[in-house]
């Protein structure tokens, strides 16, 4: 059997580490230091990059329709900024859609490659891309606590992802959705929920929440962690249909932007709605 060198794996790990060390502080500083209009503008730029990658997953390859789609997404973001009540409506619509996807991805046993454009998938981008933008902006603009809520959501997703990886790697046996993502296990899901619960308890302690608020926060974070797994699986499904490993090569060692925010896109709307309920 041919011996596989560890050098490429170490090189990939080094690239991933350097990218994370560079981007992590920038993300945290942007969340905590920027006023909401500037944060919304910055996140809009990030989202448009993700929308470009979404076009690739949707089979849109020519520049003109790609640019047209980005212009459409930019118009949607502008309207949502001007009419905040529509932000809540879009978030509410996205939650049942993600719940439906959680059933769908677990039932898939075979993935057939697809070619050509998928216009309907471009429309789905409103739920996958624009709804989480609305969620983060609605969180960030909350008086006093807004930026800390956004940062907590990011920490929650990072913790859930990390716990899912390490617990699944150590104890994972039963596969979650083998046709979609062979490495994911039910043990990893339980690890993600445990990590989310610990984050919720820590956050509740920092804010000195009462018992009812703490219980709701733990519930919201647990469900958000579950939905975040679905976001990861859904993007994996789209990539496998297109026979792609990554959504792009934008981030060294990490693939594309969508590869980094797939969990967040699913979890953000539910988290924003749930925390608005918990803290009011």
C-alpha cells in the first residue's frame, strides 16, 4: 500500500490556522466596534461574495446573470434596511423552510449529479442568504446588548461546530446523513447540542438572567445548534450535486465563504427570533 505523506495535511492545517488567526480578530472587532449601519454595510459586502458562490452552486456560470443576481440581492438588502418589519417576516419564513430541509437531507440515500442552471435555487437564496443578514442586523441594532448578542451567536456556532467535530471523531458510530456528509454522526449532533447548552448557561450567567429567561435561552441555543448542522448538510448536498469540494477557493485552507458560514445561515434567523422572545 502506498504511504501517504503527512506534509500536504500539515500544509492545509497551517493555511487554515493562519486564515482563522487573521479573520477571527477582524470579525470580533467589526461586531463590537462598528455602529449598526457600518456593520450592515460590511456584512452586505460579505453576503454579496457568498451570493456569487451561490450562483456557482446554482449552475449560473455566465458573468451577466451573476451580476444581475448580485444586484437583485443588493436591492433586497436595501429594502430590508429601510423596512425593518420585513426583516422579521423573512426570518419567520426561513425557519419552517430549514425545518423541512432537516427532514429532506436525512432521507437522502443517493445524490445524482446535476448540470445546467437551477433558477429556483436562486430564489431559495433569499432564505439562505438574505434571512441571516436580516437576523444579524436585527440583533446588532438591539439597544445595549446588540453587538454582544451577535458575538455570542458566532461563538455559539463555533463551539457547536467544534464540539460536533471532536465528539463525533471520538465517539461517532451511527452516521447522520452518509450520502450527504459521510463524516457526520449522531454523536457529533449530541456534542453540538451539549456545547450550545454550555454556551447558553455561560451567557445567562454573564447577563444575570432569571430562571425562565435562562431556560428559554438554553432551548433557543440548543435548537439553533441543531439547525446549524442542517445548514452544513444542505450546502454539502448542493456541492455534491455539482461534484464540488468547496464553494470556491477564496479562503486559504477553508474553501469558500459559504463553506465558513453555512451553519450560521441556518441558525441565525431562529436564534434572532428566539432571543427576542427570551429577552423581552
